[in-house]
């Protein structure tokens, strides 16, 4: 299933948000390859969004952790919580239906981080 979430350059933020939520809710994001695929898609989506620039470094850190070969559940837990906090903050300035989608994404990130913390 790796790369199933690859987005074309014209894909909307809503599509990527929904794909990420679905991956976390179905447990698919537990695969490092799936996580790396989603991170690549997020880098593409966020590169021109100055409001989301704070998310780039935690995504880089998460990517490095997943590529390490033996990712630390504690470090991934912490990074996912950081991303959840930043997702919440981004939702306060988003328009349309993005605030509710970002809130759902934040909840999914927190839930997955919580699953990781039980295995630490």
C-alpha cells in the first residue's frame, strides 16, 4: 500500500487531510513506508504555505526517525503530539471546512500518539 496516498500537484489540502486521517484511523500509518509516503505528500503540500512552516521541522524529524531502521516510539509519540498542536493552531486561521478537517486530523494524530505511548 506504500505510496497509495501520493498526491498530484493540483490536489487539494482537504484530500491530503482526509487521506492522512483515513490512514491513521485504519492503522495503516503504523507502517514506516506508509508514514514516509504521507510525509512526502505533506512536504509537497506545505512547501508554499507560510502559515504551516512550523510543521516542516517536526515532519523532517519524523521522517528521519522512520528512516532510522528502528524508530523510537517515544520520539514518534512526541513528534506526533507536536504536529497535533501545530495542526490545531493552523486550523484557527484556515477557511472553509478546513478547521473541522484539521481538528479531526489533530485528534487522529493524538490518538495514534497515544497508541504509541502504551508500547513505550
